[in-house]
C-alpha cells in the first residue's frame, strides 16, 4: 500500500479533484490525488495527495497549512501520520 505524502482537510466542499490537483501542482508534480469521503460522517472529505518528491510535498504542506480558502481553513498533514494504527 502506498502512503500518500499529504492528507488534507478543510478544503471547500465544492472543490473537485481537478481543482485540488491544480492547487497542489503549484508546488510540483502531482502523482496521485484522491478525495476520500467517510459515509459514517456526513460532510467529512479528506484529500490524499502523492507528490513526485518529498521536498514538493513538504513545500505544499508548509505553504497551504492553515490557509483560508473560500471561507475554509485548509489543514494539511504528512500522510504517514495517518498510516494504519
């Protein structure tokens, strides 16, 4: 199982994978991006992002974490923080 570089929460509920990919591509090459929804928690949407390099992922995390985007605060975490526990 590949662990994504970033897990992102707080992005606007209308954002789709293409918009999020464009947002993250400012920091490097996006290899994979998936919007995850938790059916047991309505409205909870996370985005799992894999970047081409760790430096790109770190830059995206550092620059986007706690940024206000369309009245939503983006929170980004390292993907391995969410690896199965």
